[in-house]
C-alpha cells in the first residue's frame, strides 16, 4: 500500500476517534433524573415504628440516572449531626474563649464538625434495597454500576434556625461545605453569649437548621434541605449502637459515651429471600446502663440463636435514649473547652451608687485589668473601659476565667471627669477579690484622695 495512502488512513482514523466514532456512548452517565426515583425504605419490613429514628444514613429516595443504561444511581444523606468518636470518646467541637480588648468583651469561637453518619454498611444496604426495588423493571437488566452522591449545580449552604438569638452575626460565621455530600461540614462562629449557647447544647433542642443543597440533573428540585443538629447529649450525636458480630451475646456491649443510656429495644436487620430487608425487634425492658458500664445479653433466652449464625443478618443494634445527667454535662463541658477545663467563667459587676453626685462629676470611667482576663492566665490583660454617665445603675465589668480553687483577682482604676474638663484619678490601682464592686461616697473618698480637699 502506498505510504501516502496509509498515512491518510491513519489520520482519518484519528479524526474519527476524536469525534467519538467507534465509541459506545449508550452507557454515558448524564446525571440524576427526578422522573426516576426509588423509595428504598419501602423495601424494609418491620413492626417497629422508626418514624423518629433514621434507620439508614442514606435518604429513602434514590434517583436513577437520566440514561438508564448507564446504571448509575444517586443518593443524599438523611441528616448531619455533631461528630463523635466511639473509640476515643472525643466530640468534634471546641470552645475557645478570646481575650477581651478595648473594643469590647472577648468573643468566644465555636468550631464544630457535622457528619452525615454515613457508613459503608449503610451504602451496601441501600444498594441491596435498590436492587430489590428495580427487580422486574426494565432498568434491572443493566444492573447497578454505582451508587454515588448527588452532583451539585452550586455549592451547598447552611441555614441556622436558632443561632441568631445568641448574638451571632452572619459576618462571624465561617462554613466549609465539601463538594461530596458524604464528607463532613466544618462550621465556625463567634459569640459573646457562650454561656447561654452552651446551655442549649446540653439542655434544650441544640443548635439546628438545614444544609441546603442544589442538585444538578433532569427536572431535579431547585434545592433540597437536609436537617442538621448540634447537641451533645443526643442519640443523633452518638449514632447507632451496633453490636459486634457473633460475640455480642457473650462479651456484651460497653456504653462508651459520657452519659447513662436507657436501652429500650434490640433490632436485627436481615436480608429476606425476596431481596427485601426485615427488621426484627425485641424489648430490652428499659434497662439503664451507666456511662462506661457494660451491658450483657448472656441471659437473653428470648433472643433466637439465628441472630448469631444466619449469614443474611446485616446488622444488630440497640435502640436507646440518653438520660439527663448534670455531672456528665460538666465533665463534657470541661473536655471540649480545652485549656479551660479547670476554669470557671465569672462576670464582674460594678454597682454605681452616687459617685457622680458626690464629686459633681459629669462622667466616670472605670479601667479593669487582670491575669484572669486571659484564658491562659499568662498575661495581665486590660478589660474594656466602662463609661458611667449617671448614678444608680449596675454595669458589667467584663469576664474573668477563674481557676478552680482560686478567688477572683483583678484591679480597677477610677477617673472622674467634670464638665470643665478637670479629671480626678484614683491614687493607685485598687485590688479586688469580690465580683461585685460597690462604688458609693465612701469608696470614692478612699480611692481619690484629691476629692477630700
């Protein structure tokens, strides 16, 4: 064959390849299609009401690809919650108290990681349920190539429902949301009302809201809201208490949380012959298991042996609630505050009686300084200067971090300004060990000797 003809044929083949000729595009992935949805929870049979409990970390609605022949399917998480490690007992939240300066109180920074509690076991169960769902449907012949997170048209957003009530401005919120919905979300914000917020973390509904995702695909919803919750003493934080395969009956289960829990049911999920999942439940009698204690099941004669031996058993887990525990709250608070775990936060108050009337003053300023104004206790820090323009009021002097076993320890300095510009100053800094300081005629005379002339 002529070499020039051969060269032309090679070039032609190259061009055809670049244009897609010779390639099978019939299985190309196009993205999720809202016209092809699958309810996987409908493939789970149970007499137990899981309405308030998320049985899987994968949302019950899965989406098929717009091109059914691609055999791709898509999911998104049911919710995001505060991350906690069962192996270490660590919470993925930190509270860092800032140092006050002349511009105002030291603001507190809260940093937390929210996770979808997604596990490979949930992913595998979801795929099995999907496989049962598409059985006898046209798409079944293509199988399931993969189950992947929904792709997004734009970055997700986080919408807080109750953060604004703690004086948190939008400018003080930092959020890092990943492109993969199975990855964690990092959020950080600052507040000067941390004591109130901490109470909500333990004793109320927690800090909650929605992660808003914007899915791409054919006819997909413009947005989907996935709830999140940041609460420390919550089953949402601790997740499922799964029992170790085959040895749970003899070795039992240890409560590794910082709280006593009330065990109500033992659940077993088992793959049935038709490909669906059955959940079998037994009452455990509302047994209380203290923190770090172990529950044993050796006397559980009502629990059938097939739970241990049937290869179709997918998981065994415990239903529970967290028992309120004040001492546990204090322990957890100490853990997450970090360097302040042996420190209590205390607020200074000045009760102003009649110093302006006595001195014929127009305005009084109070300066405060203390080593205890520094969370680490390493530097003497000036708290914000207080300005008083009228008698008969109580004003906040700022926040101290008082180590356990010690008394408050700070100094203050008074300056009184008259209308003609004359300034009367304290003879020296006055030490104080009481959080409530009273400023009346007697105290002003002792502090500023020049007013006695």
